[in-house]
């Protein structure tokens, strides 16, 4: 098999554009707008990570916002209620296209049969009681299992009951049928999954093919490690995926390329010659959990962007701030912004704005940043913005003057 070596800066730029185009980050409306656009977006990118951090709008809404004009946070729950998406575990808690439901079954089966563990000693009796209540009385909100002081029949201690519900959910007996913020409503799986959805357990070969095709679709180019990023514990699946890759390389439906640092990526044969969307000067403010940046090693290799989410570090070890958002300009990640939405006062506070050392036209970047901040403020339900500090320092004055127009 032949490996194409990517050495020129022009060829590297094409790789970046392929990766961004596959993620829907080069086009203004790659999937359309509003609710229908959100449906098409998740069907293309494959999953949207759910996260609880709320200094700005939740990550799962932010990922849609970056790709779908007119997206509103309420649309996520609408898709859940309508049966367009479902919740389950990818590499983390995530929304997934309902068409991918059957590929959640192997992990559920492994948990239910003790091959892997969610909770090591699940309370089977309590699980049976909760399942029986939901079967007879209908969907159950997580808050409904909180105990009251009189210990009436049909009520349970919240912590054990919450764990039992989560175990039933991870085993596949229950699904989340809707949610208000982080209050989930659970129902029987057979009452949640639409009747037209395939619910058969996939073979290992079907699962491997699904993963390879899905990753090529949403990332454009992928490494062997990145292919099974969501299935790191399933060694049998990793082996089957590797065998499938070798088979497709031999058939020449796949080709592999080697970039400057020696990393090898896979892509569909002929992709490098495809026409790409035209670059524009748009700047995007992305979530730290965005699908395009979540594989940090890949991000560093393709974009030379060294990114770490610092909210999990002690404050003294943070360089850029608690919750820095990646900044994408044209086809390069050029910086990061640590900010907080003060929703009571309607102010977006930019605690730190850091531009990395790239050669770019400062006036153009500032103008595009202000455009992006206007949209971002509206998304955060904020009406004003304040900048505390920026790097390089000489941009601070121009940035503050430009940001006065936001509102």
C-alpha cells in the first residue's frame, strides 16, 4: 500500500480545510437552519457531547449554535421528544442520532451481563421496583424519586434511586424521553424508540463498518487511534476496525497520508482532489467540547494548536483561564477566550482574550471577532460585553473600542 507524504504548507492547508469542511465549520449554513438544520447537523457529525458547566451556554447547545443559524437551546429537547436523537454514552454523555441506536446495544449488553461495570454492585431489587413503577405508572422524572420525611410507600431515598435509574439506563431498559435542563425523564426503551428504528444487535463487522464510515464522514481524515476514540475499552472492536482498514486500503477505497510529525491519517480515496468550500474571513467561537477539538492530539497535529481545558486544573496552574473557548479564524485556530455570561445583568465578561502568535491582519480579525461576539452575546442572552485583558496587550484598546458597538 502507498502512503502519501504531506510536506508542503499548501498540502497541509488543504488537509485543514478538509477536516473543517467535514465538521460543517467552513460553510455558513452547511445543514440549513433552525430545527431541521439541527437534525441534519447531528446526523452528519454523529454525536454532541452533553456537559454541565454553565459559565456560558451549555456545550451541547453551543455545538449546534456553531453550525446551525437560528438554533435555540429548546430545540435539543424537542429533538429528544420527537425521537430524532437519544441520549447515551459515547466517550462521554452525549446526544446521538436515533438512526445509530442499535450501535449503543453492545455496550448496554456488556453492562447488563457484567462484562463491564457502571456501578459495581447495582441494587437489583430497587431497580426492579423502579422499572415496575415506570411500566405501570408511566415516565418518571429523576426528581420524583426523592424521599419525603414520612417515608410513604412508593418513594425512595434519592441517591440509591438515582443510581438505580442510571444503571437501568446504562443497561438499556430505560431511556431519557425528555429533559428540563438536567432534570431527566425516564421511560421504558420500547416506548421511546420509534417503531421504524432498527433495534437488532449489530455484528462486530457491522459495528466496525459503521464506525469507519461515520468517522470518515464527520472528520474527513482520521487516525487509527481516533477511529475508536469512542470505544477505547472494546479491544475486539478495535481489532475488527483495524482489519477493515487494511481491507479497504488493499481495495484502494481508502488511502493513507503521513504528515510532518510522522502521524498517519486515513481518508477516502480521491478526497484530496475534491473541490473544497471557499474560505472566508469568518471567526467562530467554539465550545471546548466541540467535535472538532475534542481529540486534542489530532488538533495539535493538524492545526498546530495546543489546547487544554483548564477548568479541571487548580487555579494556580491555569494559563489561559477556567473555561477557554477555542477561536477559529478562516482555517486556523488563532486563540482562545475565557469568559462568563452574567445572565442576571445581561453582561458577557471576557476575562481573558488570548491571540496566539500567527500572522494575520489585525483589523480584519478584530472586525470578525466583534461580529462573532454579537452573535455569541445574543446566544448567551446578554446585551453587553466587557473585556478585562487581552494578549497581545497592544490590541486591548482597539478591541475595547470595537466592543462598545455590541448590544
